């Protein structure tokens, strides 16, 4: 009898669970997927003034590319991009579709500006062979999306993309070439002669370091008790300025964007609107507001650890002039006539005493088949790092080969050894060395791979 009651009880529970499961979904899986597809389709195409968008590589940590999209109900999309002047001013139309793959996804399925960035042929846009700039053109919808903001994740490279519903003024600005006009930030930033750029907000001085090549953006400041804060992010262009991928937050102060950019030739500074509302000025400074005391030693050690050298193919920037000493345009020898790069090799010789580094300009053959220190090089001893001032000083131990009596290489050598230098890490694998004696003089280094 007890067994019978137990069986009946279990049976009733199973039946009850079965009925509950039957009521969990009133529609089939296909119907539910179609509802999601239709929801996103309607959201995309009913944005009257389109969408402002940013696609960020390396899972949201890499270079940011700006787009403007306007989707219609016929699976066509018109777009602008900040990759080139043409892309920023000439609208490109292609097809798109939404499809249920492993997740509900947005696919740009005919060639457009996004595909150019992903093109595996380096001759198309200068990207890496086989991968371009690692930009996705197929995305799935992230659950964090809202009515006015859509979050996407790249299906191949894991790019993050954010689409924000645009208003009429913004749509009109994109159509009028506003995206290209915002490129002026890079030029204006470079026109500030001092390396150190600052902006004062609510009584706090923020030091800004922008890297136009990588679109990196570093903000550093000190709070009331002297504690230093450094935030590294990236920036991208909008229809009327630049926006940071990650907003900078210091208490009640938020730095999200700089818009309405105008150049003040009288003061060599940039007038802008912080977050579109507050008037601020980005200007140059003779001395840094913040110094990374360990940066010079880190710069040096990075080369030692990787067993490679730092190189600069641009020479020294001085008083607003790139390659001010003329090294890039200098001529080597008959066998090696063409300048290739200036190299600094930390720990070049650590087996024989005295130990020394290597520094000098490499010249190459016309067909890139060979290179040489055609005009000789120098052998610096290990630099002196001042952990109190955050500066590095170079001293020459000897030379390689025969150096010319004068010329760009000799001037470069004199400048390098003639002062101490601050170091600024601008991105992974890149540093700037900035003259302590003159903030209008610096050189940018890349770590050879």
C-alpha cells in the first residue's frame, strides 16, 4: 500500500512538473528567435537619424574606429567612417542582414568601409597580411542593449561596437562632412609646440597625451594630497570632435569628450567644449604636471627583455618641426644610400667588458636587401636613471666605425647626449623621450619586432 501511494505521489509530481514546463514558453524556439530578430530589425531601421557608432579592436582595448550608420527596411545601410578623408565625406551604401547564428547577429554582407579595415591584402588599406586591422564585420547583439544604445560583439576578433541613436543635428553634421572636420584635432594637437599638454577643469590640472597614429589617449593628474592618477584609453572622432572610449572620472568631474574644437593662434592652444557644454582650453606647458618615475628604466628594460632594439624613423621633433635635424632625409654611402631608422639597442654587448649599448642611424640599399651603420655609430654605456626626477641621461663610451665630421647624424648624437630625458609610454611597444631642457624637443621610439 505504501509503495502504491509513493508511486502515485511521484507520478503526480512528474505530471505537475511536466505541465509547468509546458507552460514555460507559449511559443516555439523558432518563434522566439524570430521575435528577437524582428525587434532588433525594427530598432535599427526606425532610428530616423541613424546611429553614431564606434568599433573598438582587441575586445575594447585597442584602436577605435568611428562610423555613422543609417539602416533602412530594405536591408540597405549607408555609412561614413573616420578611416580616411574620403570615407568621412562620401557615403557608402551596402547590404546588411540580421541572422540567427549561435546568437542573433548583425552581418554586413557586402563590401563596405568596415570590410576595407578587415581586408587581408595590405595594398588595400595598409593592414597586416591576412588580417587587415583585425576589424569585425559580423557582430552578435549583447544583452546590455537598450532602446537608444546597442552593444555588439565581433564574431571573429571580439571587437566591441557601440551604436548610439543620433539626433537630427548630428545626422546633418555627418552629411555635411563634420567627421572629416573633426580630424583637425590631430593637427591642432600637433601645433601645440610643447610636448606637455594640459587642460584645467574645476581647479585640477590634467595632463593629456594623445597618440594620433594609434588613437591612444592618456590622462594623468594629482589629487589634493599629491596622489597621482593615470588612465589610459583611446579616442575616436565624432561629427563635432573626439570622444573617449572610456570616460575619465575624478569625483564629480567626468571627461568624456572634447567638441567644438577651434584653434587659438594667438595663444597656440585649442578651445573646446568639455562634454559638449563646458568651455576649456588645451594648452602647452614647459614642464610636466605628472612624471612616471619608472618610465625611463621601463623603456630600457623592455628592449633588454625582448632582446631587440628601439627605432625611430622620424628623427627628433623640435619646435614644431618633424625631423628637425634632417636625419630622415640624410644620405649614407654609395653602397647604403637611403636612411632607414635611428636605432637604440639596450644591452647590445653584455658578454665583454665594458658592457655597452648601440646607437646609430641605419642606412639601406634601394631594394631593402641589406642595411648598415654606414656613417658609424656610438656605444653608450648603460644610461643613468634618476628615480627622483624620473629622467634618464646618456653618456658615450666609444664609437663604431668612422663618424663624419658634421651633419645630421652628428647633430643627433650631440642632442641625445647633451641633456637628460623624460620617458612617456604612449602605447604597448612605443615610448617618447622628451627633453628636460626644452619641452619642444622629443623623439618617438618603437620596439622592433
